[in-house]
């Protein structure tokens, strides 16, 4: 009897072990190498660690979906034979980072893991590489393998520039996949100008530095309590005035000699920009009073408030900032024009931009079929870019002011957010015109709500509602200019797109603050403009030389091959 029980127990254990193995490899694998003819991968299961957004949880729950069971995953299973299982996920960034970091430092990584494009991603990439957890994707990215990325993928990467790969390049080998936004993001190159002030002083919108100076002077002379352009404490970092002179102080550039150089060490254009600021300051065209001195003010909220309260006629800020609407709350007669900053004489404008990489993906070292990940990426790009696949997107919680919805969250984490496509400017203008004419005929519910909100605001004494949209969509408005500039060769990204080096952590904050303080002192007339040469020398001596060396040591590893 005991022998019979032992035999039965052994049989149960064997069946149990086989069940566990089957669960790990997918119920259809049965220990066999999957067939891969024609790009089909039956029975492959890829593990996924993913961050998602809690705002869509209700929609997922209502449809019975999750990150690996949804129409997109079903489509990938149908097209490629690939299914997914969750290694772990989180709808909150902090616990997700904690889990991912713990896995990486324990020497584990899912077949596919996603990281947002942020400063905290880069140390994790480094840690994963140090622990030997990343699959080398170079041959796929460079088209050296028979399994290749699609033309749509390659075109997107080429448009974005090679900087998108730098954070995940180690000794010349690329070990991450970037997922891109639709367009480049300008950091602060938009000039908000009180258009009603322009009319009052009889000036047109400036298009050159000389015209800008002339307008600032006219604004100052219009009212003793006003001045031309408000400059906030971060005026060196936001850099738009320096961009006009072809330099971004806190970005790293590649020189003709192939090395990287910090923008603020390019002394000649920096001095020309500082000299311009100095002349404006002396004449009182920028904020220079006892209570709003450029060395003690706050950052953008302060600068915006100077315009909102009617002290300054212009400010440089992101075009999404709510300066125009808030000004109109106080002064219903206020009107704005918003234009991009322009180049100084003898210079080409450099528009400082953030990376348009929205998310990074890495393939774990234990992934047996990285070429399958390439196939999945291609399908995700196809679904993302082809409007005929709209059924795969989860409807968003918000609507555009014209009543149209923005395609939303994407279940597979190769594409967590679908950005708003380039707007139909003509349709937006027609809708705006209908609002201005107070004609509600034919509007849908969402448009009608916008219509009523707008006129409730007007009847309430200020034209806040919809005003910013009007500025964006009118002929020659922000969107017109923004999309017209997307093809500009003058968009500049920071070449050093990784986490700080050791010397940066030790020195950079202090020496950059030193530079800003010295620039302010030069602008105020405490030193001659040529004093900036001494400032650059001090920057190098106080840690900048060591930082530059470390940056270029890293650059050599990126540029190998």
C-alpha cells in the first residue's frame, strides 16, 4: 500500500512540475522551440513590467481589460502569435520605480520594461547595464539583422535625431528603444506681447532685436509705472534671449572638433547677449526696480504676474502658460499676440528643446526572442500612426474645446499616450468665428458647452474663455507658427542626455549659480562685459574642467563606431 501511495505521489509531483513549466512558458509551448516562419511566433510569451495611468482604470475595469488582455494584445497575438504576461505593473510612478529599481539591483529584468524620459530613468539604465541585464539592440536599430524596424519607425527616429539613443548607449552599443512624441517641445521661446499696448504706441509686432528694443522703449514711455520686458530669475536657464544669439547656456554642444562643450563657455555669443541685456537694464526697459530686481525675483510665476498686473508689456514663456487669460480677468480690454523669439543680427536662432522621446524601453537579457520585440514595436507604431486603427485606443477623459476627442492611452506600453495630432486649423477658426458671431446653430453638446462658457464669461465682464485658443488657432497664431517651425534646422537638443557625472554632482550647481550671479552683476554695470571671460575661466577652475573631461569620456563611448 505504501508503495502504491509513493507511486501516486510521484505522479502528482511530476504532473505538478509539468504544469508549472507550462505556466512559465505559455500553455502551448510544451517545451518545443516555437516555429517562426514568416515572422509568426506561436506560443511565445513576453513578460512586461509597465507603468500606466490610474485615470484609465475605470475604463479598463468596465471593459474587462488590463495591460495584457485588451484589443491591442489580441491583435498582436493574432498577427504574431505573441502573448504577454505581467512581471509587475503600477498605476503610480513611485511604487513602480521602487519595484523596478529593486528588480534591477537584484539582477532581474522582464523581457520588456518601460522607463519614462526623465532624470530618474538614466541611473536605472546605468544600473541595468552594470548588472548585465540589457539586450544589445544595435543590430536591429542599425538594420544589420534580417529582422528590422519598419520604415515608419526609422523615419520617426531620424526626425528626432540621434540624441534619443544616447542615454541607453554603452560603449557604442545601443540598448534601449525610444518611443517618440509627435513633435519637438520648445522650452520657452515664445514672446507674449500686449497687442493693445502695441496699438496704443503705434507699433507693430517686432521681428528683430532692434524692433523689440524700440517696442520696449515705447512701452516704458507710455506709462511711468510700466516697462518693456520682464526677465525672471531663471532667465539664463530658460535661455530664450541667449537663444537669439545662437547659444543655450546649460546645454552641451558638439564642436567642429567632435568634442562636447558647455553652452555658457561659448564666451563671444554669451557676451553679446549679456551686453544687450545690460543696455536694456541701464535704460530701464527690463525689470530693474528695488522691489523687482532681476537678482532677487522669483521664477516664471513672478514674471507672468508682472504682465498680468499690467507692469510689463512682454514676457518670454511657454505658450501653454495661462498669461493671456489671467491678464484678461483683470483687464477685459487686454489683447495679446504670441510669437516665437527671433535671431539677433549676425546670429542664427537656436531654439532650445526638450527631447521628444516620451518613453524608453529595454529588453531584458533573458528574453529569448528580442526580434519578436522588434516585431511588436513595429505593430505598435503602425497602430499608433494609422488613424484607421482608432478602435484600439481608449477614449480619453477630456475633450478638446471644439468638441473633438483626443486619442488616448494605449494598452501596450510601447505607446502609453497618443498625442494630439496636428489640429485642423481651418476647422478651429470656423468654430471660433461662430462663437464670436454668437451663432450656436449646429453645434454639438461639447461645442455648445464651450460656446455658453465663453459667452457667460463675456457677459460676466471678461473674455477669458476661449481667448488662448483664439490666439493659438488664428491665422498667423501660435499653432501656425509652431508647426511652421517644426522643420527648422535650429531646434537644439542637449547632447548630454544622461544622468549627472560624479563631478557634476560635486560642482555643477555651485558653479552654475556663480555664473548666473556674475551675469547679473555685469548686466547691472558692476563689471565690464569682458569680465565674462574671467567668469568662464573660473567655471573651468572650480570644477568645470573636470566635468567637461567626464562628459567627453562618456561621449567617446557613445560615438564608438
